[in-house]
C-alpha cells in the first residue's frame, strides 16, 4: 500500500520540494528506516527522469540516516547520491561523496557496498583521465570481490579495468579483461550488461583493425536486447556503428549514426557519449572536406568537455582543432590549439602518472604472484600429506595381503562347496522351469482344444434351437428356447474370444502398410448398422500416416476390441448425448491413437494394472467373460505397442491410448507358440 501511495505522489506535477515533502507525509506513520527505504525507492525511480529531484531527496534521506546513526543506510544513500552526481556529469562532487562513503563502508566492513563504491570511484577516475587512481581502485575492488567469491561483481570490475586500458590505448590489455569479464558472466549465467560488454569488445576490435569481428560483436550485443534496448545502449551502439563505418570509409552512414547518437545523448543529457559522437562527426566532416562544419562540431564538444572535466576528450578535441586549422592554413590558431593539446597531454600523461600506473600494475602482479606461491605451498603441503598417507596405506596393504593369503585356502574350500550347492540348486531350478513351461503349454493347448471341441456340440444345440423355435407353438416352451438360443450365442461369442486369443499367440508378425483410416471406418460402419435406443455421435480426426506398417489382423483386433466396447457400453440415458471420439496423431517415429467415450464408464475399483487381465469385466453389461480388453492388450503388445487407460476426474469420460511404432523393430518380433 505504501508503494502505491509513493508512486501516486511521483506522478503529480509538483515542485521538487513539494514532491519530497509529500513523499515523507505519505510514509509518516512508518519508522525512520522505512522512510529511508521509501526515499531510496523514490530516488531510483526519478534519477533518470529528474536527477536534480533525486539529488534533493538524497539530502532528506541523509538527514534521517545521520539522526538515527544508521551507518549502513548512510553508506547506501551516499552511493546513490554519487551515482546521481555521475549521471549529472559532476565528477568532482561525485568523488567527494564517494570518498565519504568509502571511509564508512571500510570502517564497518560493508564489503558488498565497498565493492560497488570502489567500482563507481574507478569509473569517475577513468572518465576524468586519472588512470592510475582508476586502475588502483579497480584492482582493489577485484581483490574484495575475489574474497567474497562474487563472480557477478568481478565481471563488472574486469569490464571497468578493460575500459581503463582502452582509454590508455592498450587495446590488447583491454580485450584480455573484457574476455575475462565475459567468462565470469557465462560461468554464472549472468546477462546483466552483457550487451554493453559486447559493444566494448567491438570498439577494441575496431581499434585493432579487425573490422568484421568488431561489427559481429556489435550485432551480437544488439541481438541480446533486440527491440527492448535501453536508450543509453542504443546511443552507445549508434556511436559504435559510426566509428566502424568511419573506419570503413563509409562516411554518409557514419554521419547518420553519429547524428543519431548525438540526438539520443542530448535527450538523455549524457555528456560523455555526446562528446565522443561529436568528435566522430567532426572527423567525418574533415574527411568530407567540410572543415567549417567540423570546427563547429568541435566547438560544441569543447564546451561540453570543459564543463564536465573530461580532460582526455578535451585533449583529443584540441589535437583535432589544431589539425583542421592547419588544413585551413590558419596556422596561428592551429599553433594555439597545438600548445593547448601538448600542455594538457603532458599534464594527463605525466611522468608521475606513468610511474604510478607501472607501480599499480606491478603491485597487483606481485599480489597475484604471492597468491600463486601460497597456492603452490598449499599444493606441496597437500602432496606431503598425501605421501604420508600412501606410505601408511602401503604398510596396511602388506598386512592385508598377508591375511588374505592366509585365508585364501579356506575361502577356496568354501567356494568349492558353495559351487556344488549352487550347481545342485540350478539343476533343480531348470527342471522346475521346464515343468512349469510344460504345464503352461498343456493348459494353453487344453483351452485351445476344448474351445474347438465345444464349438461342434454348441453349433448343434443352436441349430436344434432354431428348428424347435420354428415348429413349437407353446409360448412357454418358445420363451425357454429363445433363452437357450441367446445363451448358446453368448457362449459361442466367448469361444470366439478364446479362439482369437489363440490366433493372436500363433500369429507370425509380418509388418505391411496399413491404412488406419480405412480400418477404423470399417469398424465404425459395422457399429452404425446395429440398432440402439438412441444415436451415438461419432467424431474422428486422423493424421496422414503413409509410412505406418504393422501386422493388419492384430491391429484390427486391438482397435475393434476397444471401439466395440465404446459403442456396446454407451449411456442409454436420454439426458446424455452419447459420443465416441477417435483421434490419430502422427508423432514421427510413432503414432498415438486416442479412443474416448462418455458411456457407462469403468468401476473405480479397477485400475490399469487389473483392467487388461483375462476375465476382468469392466461393466455388469459384459456378456463375453471379460475378454475384450485382454485381447486389445495382447494384440497391442504383440505389435510392439502400449495401451493405457485414463478416466476424467469427474468421471465424465473414459479414454484408451494406443502408442504404436511407425515401423516395428524386427529384432523384437515375437515368435508364435508351437501348437504341435
């Protein structure tokens, strides 16, 4: 609720002080820590749109934090204030605030905040051309982040170190740290500022003369954000494209990109990038021999550089002015700018600065060497401990060998005795398996022969019933004869099911092309000819499956068993619109067939494990001994498929799923049982 109130106050068109007072009023019931958090949130939302308003809010937050003596809050607000000052290109004020925050964070061991503060200091030193201090700060931040094991912040610091080397025109060194930053980001899958890192690498490759790689990295960076790139990234990319096109001597395209970068940087009040783009545009005009235009652009860049303390850029502008005035044969002004350039260059790249840079790099290299030595000492110590352990293990190994040799004879005797026992039990197991198989085959043959033996008398009984029905006139006798005829028909159906099971077991699977749609339509046509109390809506969708091969009879048995059940056990209630839905889905290497109906369903006490067993009845209306789904299951398995059963949670439908291979595996084809 507080957040909502805060954002409501932000959108009001009030003066700066009034907005801050309204913000404090909105969180008036909160404690001081919550007020500080509310102001920090307000600052983050306003710093890009109205940095001055955010800066004013930071003063209010600092007053509260100093009053409650919350050193962590003071550190965080000072860091946020410095960040805003950098956004406003007030580098000197920014460094003063950062030094205050640095002292508090270091005294209180706020290492995470300290890392961020040092990173921001390093950037300020970099852009104000104090490269020795920038490098020193970056190496300090890198050391802290290595202790914390924070790879995300380490990647940021490596990126900043690369920027320092880029400014020093050490492009190979810059690329080394940019690559290290990229490796760290990839190791923790961190995408933050990855697009900007790619653009920095593109600028390095451009300076090294590898223009195709530069353009590739630039496009790679833009592909990360695509259409959602932030404005500051868009202007950086536009400036980079301008530089690359300038190097390729594509002056018109370069001019267009630089003008776009200048427009965006003015909108964002980003003076540094505006200066860089103006410098590039001046070089374009110089190559086009538009010297007056180039001087006008450089004058604008010079004013910005003077007001922002970007001395390195100012030196580049002086140098470029001297060159252009020389081309215009105005040697007096050219000499003035040359003197300014030499004086500023000497102050920036002084002997003291070069010495400090060497000292900073040497100290960092020495620290890394000492770290490597310490790591080596740890390895040597670990190796020594390992040697002692190996010696102990060798002694113990000899002792074990002695014990093993002493007991080996006893073990051999026990093993020989055990082998004889295992051989005896194995023979008994083989004999039992043989007997079991023989009994199983005899039982199978008994069922097979019995069903055939019964079929003859059953056919005779049915024929006698039919003749008697024609001749007998007594109503009671006729009713008994009709019942006897129905019973014999049901028994005949059961025998047909047994015969079909036997046929399935004895079928030799020879896969041929099968038209699924033709098979299913044939089954449905048989069902539609049966008279029922009410019609059943039939819906089906069949994907083309021209490559499908299987054993046609087994496929027919599997489909017809399930589809017949869907029609046989339909819901006879007039309030229910009965339907059967069939869907065939081509999945490439396999097909899936779904058969769904909203009939009487299957009892809840039956699950998939027991439903497909022989003699399991899924409905009280079943008159064939529960053989239909058993036939579907064994037919499906024989053609290397699987059948599954699902029911809706509200019992509104039941569904059978067939998963069949597009072409059966020849190595898995079962051999038929030997009936001889």
